[in-house]
C-alpha cells in the first residue's frame, strides 16, 4: 500500500480527527513533537488507533503494509503569524522528508500568499503534492476560508451586517485557542487584559464575532467559549454554517489517486 505524508497546521486537528474517525484500513502514524497533545487526546477519546514516530525515524515508518499508511506531521500555531517563517518551515519539512513517501498533502492555504506555488516547487519529487483547494481548484486563503468551503462565501461573510463592522471568526479550534491566536496575530500582548484588547478590537473595527460551526464537536465548549468571547468584548454574535467539505475532499482525492497509481482503482 502507498504512504501519504500530511504536513498540517495544528489548527486543522479537528478536521484530521474527523477524517480518521471515518477511515478504515488506514495505518496512522503521528510524528512526535510539542504540537500533538490535542490531537492525541481526541484520537484517544474516540479509540482511534495510531502510533507515534520520532522525527528522526520518519524514513523508517512501521506499519501493516496491507493498509494505506498516513504519517501526520503537525506544525505549530506560531508560524501562522510570520508568513516567511511559515514557508521556510513547510518547505524544509517537505524537503527533508517528502522523498520517503508516495504522496504529500499540505493542510495549509495561501497563508499570506507564501504557499501559492508549493505544488510547482515540489513537482520534481514526481509524486502527487497537493495543498488545500476548493471545488473550483482555487487554493484556500486560510483555515477560516476552508471552513466556509470557498472564497466567495468567506468574502461574503466578512462584509458584515453593516458597513464598517468587522467580524472576528471562530471555528471550534480557533475558539479553543483564541487567547494564543490574538497574541500571534499581534492584536494584543496580553489577551487577559480585556480592556486593552477591547480597545484594539474597537480601533481595528471589529464589532462582531462569527461562530463558524463546522459540525465537529471534539472541542466540547465551543458554544460557551463563543458566548464568553462575545460578552468579554461586547460583540454581536453572527452564526455561520461551515463544513469539512474541503479537507475531506482533498484527502480522499489524493488517496484515490495514490491507490489508482498503486494498481487499485477502488478505495
């Protein structure tokens, strides 16, 4: 069976858990690092089997060769705030390890327009190398755009109910980590200083919090966290219906292509 290398921002851990909850005959291995605690907890809660592998042993991944093999390499949130560092880290990760696999799927979007040429830049590997795209073949902007399903829906949501009213979007993972994300976005050095952070939000034109419900409930306190966020910053709450369509379709598309290349036409 072929092997797929997934390089992903930790922000997509819920979407990844959803994929592996639905999977059968897939051998999941997780590269050990400081970013895996959350996804391991969720996988354990659902009794989803996985193995851990040390970064230096990526080229020696074990597993049942009768199963489709996925090696998942999660990268830290902090990269999202520095597009140039993000590109360097993603590219180096693929350069170091991509040659050991039959396909590579990158769970990122354009992220400041630094990953737009990723597929072309790694065409020399002569294996499928994909980055998240919508149904129209457009690379998604970021994790929020991914949850909306396409750029048009995302842009429409950003327009707000009234002119000049910005919306700060929260998916379940964004909500669970909102304090860390505000610091990384340089909106505030201290997210616990609510008055200072509220002043920054006001200055930036944010008046709403957008709850983007992807249908995933691995983060148990999503609703309460959004309500707390709205109360803390005196925001109006806007509700949006998201989905896992993009992440699901991208994963199963590359898997199908890899199995076909391996001589198996059916998933």
